[in-house]
């Protein structure tokens, strides 16, 4: 199944998160310390292996985790 451009663009865009993550949390540390090659603050995606594995975590109320494998398989978990 091929994903149409609109749903893919929605998936790539990080959810709006009110404010900053909790002080001392991994999300807070990554937001402030990560280098350009690991975390892109504009997109919110964290590149763990170029073109192999990237992830995004946001907390717009519930926790949202998005994962992309090999730029082919995508997954979203919300709790």
C-alpha cells in the first residue's frame, strides 16, 4: 500500500507540545544537549542511524512515539 502525500506529511510533522518537557527528563536533556547530527530541533526527529532508523517522541497530553525504519516502515504508538 502506498501512502498518499497528505497523510505522510501529517505523520512527519511533530504534534504540538505545550511548553517544555519535564526538567531532568530524557526529552529535556536531548532537547538541550543533542548535536545537529543526532537531533533536528526543527523537525523533532531523532536520527539514530542515517536512512535506517529515526524516532520522534512528543507529549501533547498523551505520549506519542513515532518510528520510521529504512524510510519504508512507519509506526505510531499513543498512550
